[in-house]
C-alpha cells in the first residue's frame, strides 16, 4: 500500500505548493458544533419534523429518524476507518478519488460544490425571510425587503469565514447551544405536562413503524443529517485528527438522530396520536410554534423566532466554511486558480477562497432577487436539490470506501469495518437515492419539470468534472496527478 500523503505535502508532482497549510486547533466539541450548525437543528425541528409526521411516516416518524441515523452510522464505520489511511482534507473529493479514481473524484468535487453552493444560497434566502418576519412581526419594525437581510447575513458569514476557524467555532458553539437548549426546554415541558392523550409509545409499535410513507420519511430524515461528512474537510484545522474526526462524526450523527427522533415523539405527545398527523399536514410550518405557545407560552414563541434566525445564520456560516474549503482544496490541486489556495498569514484561514465564496453567493442572490424569485420557493428548491446531491455523494463515497478498504487488504481491519458495515450502508443509501430520484419534485417543492432541469444540471456538472479529468490526463499530467492529492 502506498504511504498516505499529508495535506501539507499534497502530492508528488512538480506543481508549487500553496503558501502555507491551514491552521486551527479545533477540538472534538468545536467540530461537532460546526457540523451540527450546518443542519440548523432548531430549523429542522420547526420545519422538517412536522413534515415527516404529516406527510411521511406519520406516528412512526421517530423510528424514521433513528433508521436514517443508523444508515449514516453504518456509513461512518467505513468512512472514519478509511480516514486513518487517507489523511487528506478533501472529504467526498478525496475519498472518491482514492476509491474510484481521479475522474470520478473530480466529478464528485464539482457535484459537491454545486450542492453546497445551492444549500448556501437557499439558506441565505431562508434567513432573509426569517429576519424580515422577525423585525416586522415580532418587533413591529419596518418591512424591509428580504434580500437586504440576506446582505446582512452574507456580510457576517463573510467576515467570520475570513478569520481563523477557531473564532467561527466559538460563535457556532454559542448559537447552537442556545437553539438546542430551546428545543430541550420544549421537550421537557411537554413530557412533564403530558399531552391531551397522556404519554404514549404508539410510535414504536409495528403498525406505527410501517405507517404512512416510510421511504419518503427516511429520505427526509437523511437530508436532515447532511453536512456530517464535513468533519473530514477540516482535517488540517483540528487537534489530533486521527482521534478527533471519528469521534466528532459519531457524536454528530448520534446527537442528531436522538434530537430529531425524540423531538418527533414529543410533538406526537403534544398533539396526541389521534390528532398530530392532521395538524402537521394542515400546517407543517406553524404546528411546532402552535404547540410551543400552548405548552410553554407566547414568550417562548418570540424567543424561538429570534433563535430561528440565529440558527439559520449559524447554518449559513458553517456552509460558507465548507464551501470555502472545497474551493481551497481544488485550487491547491491546480483545478481552480492557484491564487485561491492562499492562506492568511495571521489567521491561517483560506481567506481568498472565503472572499470568492462570498462573491459567488452575492452574485447568486443578486440574480435571483433581480429576477423577482420567491425566497420561500427558492429555499425549498435549492435546499432540496442540494440535499439530493449530498445523498448521491454519500452513496458514491460509501462505494469508494468499500473498494478502497478491500483493495488494501494488508490493513487487516476485519470484516465489520471493510465489508459488513459498508455494504449495509450502501444498501440503505441506494434505497434513499432511488426514492430521492423518484420524489425529487416533492423534495424540492416544485414541478416535475423543475426537478428534471435541476437533475440535468447536477449530473451534467459531475460528467463535466469526469471529462475534464480525462482532458487533464492527456494535456496536463501534472495537474491530473494532483487530483484529490492521492498517491494511488
């Protein structure tokens, strides 16, 4: 087996190295909070959990979240194991390159950038309408256009993204802690007070587990875990990555599975098993706040309105940082202009890639706002297609992990790590990918035509990346050799 190549010694090629390696001292907790912030747990509990109950697995919604967590937990077994032998910070990009080859890796990197960029733009649109509503309705302030608030969010994320990653981690820790605390307060009050039908465990009966659309519920559930793989992309900026990254990955998946499953069960208690499906289906975006006001009070609704905005900002900041590091890694490898691989002398951050990410996000928002696009529809569509692309990427990575670990048999890691867990994860992810493709119009909240167009763009970018790699192999072998910074 070839010896792994470190991030500070990217590849054996004549290309010049970047100015310096990224710097940071993220702990396990910092990394967990950064990943959790990507998912905006409060926004998920407010907006996604009711959808899974009302349109998915109905009373069995808690088990759908647990099933989604189990699938990704199985994926994490191979993912973190492969990380021991592949100390590269490229996440999907590096792993798929190592397992399936440079063309597949470059195609995956373009799909990943597409996914994170759409999630970033969609998140900004969501933040804009949330801040507009907060100022106008909660504080009785002026009705300022949503895109103005987007500029505020972008400025904040851009400044923090430019600075050392440790500072962003502290901000995310505070914001995430507050939103999780609010969810736990709601959960505790409902459990202590009992719902209209008392405390029930109907959600865990066989009839409830198989009720409604189980597949659609698991699909929505998996999208709620997106971003957990970002633990690997911060490899250069964490302490003791061999221990920190696996630990953070498992903690993040376990925490999200528990928070969402328990949150779904609590919401069922709040309305009662006989009424919750109808209530969440009739008003998926307002059913949480209605029950929150009923059990905790109007003041809690106002607090959640504020925390929802900070939750969205935290998710935007986390997505900005992940997108930035994809740009940085691709520039280090010579795919994008080498200038983007610059590292700030004092902050140790990929500051040029961060500025570029901010500029691209601004361009996207300006175009959409000038076109008069509805921010609500934008959010659903962009987050949906971004989530779909992430499912495809996780599936491709799972296959790459299986191939890589079994190609390097001298690792002698045992069947669980190299075969059983990866195969089970692939089976679950294939099911999710098929369901996602069949239900993409539902996932993005748009028409079948819109779904097909977005599918064509997503897969078109992946194919373009694959084709570009073959072009580089013939015309720029030094660049081709650096793809994914592998020594295969």
